C-alpha cells in the first residue's frame, strides 16, 4: 500500500475532491445505505441528509451535528453515529470529531499540531492519528476510479468474467 501524501496534502485534497465529485455524478453515485439523521430541534423532528453534514463533534453523551451553519444536538455516541456514516465520505480526525471530506478546504499537517479548515472557514484540530487517517482516506478517494471511467468499466468486466 502506498504511503499517504504527507508532503503534499493540498494535492491529495484536490485529487480526492475531484474523485468525490466525479463519483457523485456518475452511475451508482447515490449511496443506498446513507439514511438521514433524525434529530429533534425546538419541538420539531428533522431529517438531516448525511451528505449535508459539515462535521460532527462529541459532547459528552451527545453529538453536535454541524450542517449549513446550524448546530443540532442528538443523544447518541459518536462511535455509533460513525458506524452509520459512509467511510468514503466521512473520516474521524479526532476522538471527538468526524469530518465530511467534501467540506475540507485546507489541511495543516505537522509533526506537532495538525489541523484543517472547512469551506465555511471553521478551523478544527486533529490528532496525529486522525491526520494520518485523513491523508489515507484522501489518497484512497483519489485512487478510486469514477464509476463511469474506463478503469472502472474494465474492473467490472474482469469481475463479471470471474
């Protein structure tokens, strides 16, 4: 397996963003298992589509769901929520944070202090292990061919012959 691109995280982020966007518009882009996250907010029950989440943050027994500039609290463990989110779209970057890969604008990896900035300007810290997981996820997203690419079609053809 190839080592993540630590020296060039911006390039890895750009490749991953292009791959995620291509996958979203290609055939089979809809994640059938992605279900909306149901939360109660001021007496109303809301269903937040997982792809609309910017990031998730643990707050004791609750998770704070950040989406479109709003924050929703839900009584649920972050590890339980992590299991329901798509691993190709979401990465746990800290023991108390999960980030949507499509919302990342910039990454700041270093030996001492890792962090990232989201498209809306929110800055989040990462653990060193979380930074490594993020870089691996970005490399994996960038390496995955789009569903309508010739490489993906060749892989499907070889799989059907087996």
